[in-house]
C-alpha cells in the first residue's frame, strides 16, 4: 500500500520530493508545519519560483511574502489543474496547500483526482473527441486582471506576446479590456504514454446544471468553454464528465497543520462544499521546479 503521509526528514531536497510526486501524485506532511510563516519557509526548501494567482490577489495580505493565498471555503469547486487556463506562461508544477483551521462538520475536504483514472472513466465518445480536438477557453478580463495575469501593464507587450501564439485569438477594447479565445488540450500524455485528463476547464464553466452541484458550485458566468468547432459545452457534454469526476474523486479530510503537496501535471484538485457555515482556513502556494515565472 502506498504511504502518502511522510515527514520533512524523508523529503530533504527537491529531487526527493519530485521523485515521490512523480510516483504518487500527492503527499501529506503532518504535524510539522504550524504557521503561515513556517509554511512559506518549508516551501522554500524545495522551490525558489512561485506562481502568482491573479484571481486571489486580494487574499495574499495575510502572507509575509505575499505568495501564500487564503483559499475560499464556500461551495463546491470542480477538479482543475492550476494555471492551465492561461496561454503563453507555463502552469505551475506543484501545488502546496496548508491547513490552519480544519472544518469539524461535514464537507470541506480538498478533492483529488488522478488525471489518468479520470480519463479512463470518461465515456468513450467524449474521451475520443478530447483526444482528437483542442477545447477553447473564452476569457474576458478587465485591464487590472490582465495586468496581474501577465505581470505587465503594457498592452503593446501583450499584443506582441499573443500575436506569435497560434493557439489564441484576441482583441483589446478601448478600455484595454482583453477578450481572448485560447485553444488548449484537455488531455495530456505522460512519458509512459498514459493519457491524463489535465486542464482547468471544469473550474471555468459559465454554468453547471448537474444535479449534484447545481446552485452550489463555483462558476465563471462571463467565460465560455467550446469544442474546437466553437459549439459550446452543454449539459450533454458536461454532465458525463462530472459523473466521471465523482467516480474517481478522492477526498482529503483536513487535520490542522496538514501540508498537502500535489503534482499539478498528473493530478487535479478541487473542493467539497461545507455542509454548514464554519471556519475553514487553507493557504496555498504554487511552485515551479525551475524555469518558471519570476
């Protein structure tokens, strides 16, 4: 049986951590991290470059270095890999989540999904289509959000970056509001040839009507998700994918002080809704092994 609960002593350097994550997908460090400051210190044992999330920019003030962001606690959040929605810049390699306050009632778990098991659980027709076609994210970002996503306020620089990327089409309006279509793969393939459902699409849907989630799930009403021919994903497409999602879901029940470490290229993560309002304090960091964004 694979042991996913380890100690810091067992992971003294980046190569040891990477070996474990490549083999197992996710790990827990328990009872060794006691504060946000220590969470940051521990993460810097393995990483020097971190991903900044524009959508959580307003929640980084409780973090000494501004890179540990408090995770929202309300509602379901469907499976996603971090940063896969954004063109031109690489998604982070590793997600780190640390629990300051664990919920005591039902719900509130972080959900985990092996991307290979997820792909295998998809209906054959959908899996085959996802292998053959790219899927399109439609994103609409105001100037401030766009600046945070790409770490620049220069529209000229963004235009130059986007024009050489054949996977996107875009325009800026007079207020420098970005409207973008990004053609991205929903399925990746690892070094052994195993196909994985690794992407951010389910967390970017404009609407979810699946009976298990309707009315209590995070959506992005101003976004769109389309097949390659620009036909939108609708419940006929989405509901069977969510059925597969629920079939392969693992739930991590938080204990205070838990540090959850996730391979962002092999596993997706999400959130199970709390059954009733209560405290749940989780902080996140997303990191690169090397050559990521600075």
